[in-house]
C-alpha cells in the first residue's frame, strides 16, 4: 500500500505562484514507485492530468501546464513537487497526487488551489 499526502494548496491571485508537494509513505522502496503525477479536477469537469514524472525523471505535461508548471521528484524522499507559475483563474481546481507502483494506481485526497482574478 502507498499513502499519498498532498500539501501546498491555497488561495493565490492571478499571476502568482504556488508549490505543491506530495509525499508517499508505506512499506515500499521509493524506487518501486515508477510513476508519479499530478491531476486536477475543476468544479463540474473531469479529472485531468497536469504533469507526471517517471523514476528516471522523464516528465510529461498537459498543454495547459507547459511553460508555466514544473514537476520534480525526490526519489530518496518519495516526494514530488509541482511548481506552478503564472497561475490563472482557470487553474482553480482540486489537485490530486497519483502514484503507480507495480501496476497499481494510488491517489491522495487532494489539495485545493483557488486562483482569484
């Protein structure tokens, strides 16, 4: 089992920045989590991928995140981060952390990000 705890959400003005963190815990080796990522779900919309990073550091971003967001990973701490710059009201959502280990997906409970105009 993998437990994921997100932090760093909050209220920010448009154009501002936030850094989200997601720490994974459980009885496993950090290197066994081969993929971690951030998803978000805005009110009335489906959950969507924001960014992901593999154990080898290969990243992938949604088009809406490219150039503004940066995902990083500390394998030794089983933690990922999402640096979000130039935030816009459309970025308002609950952001969820996901981890994939041995073919099983795990989810955190989410952290809310609200961007005011």
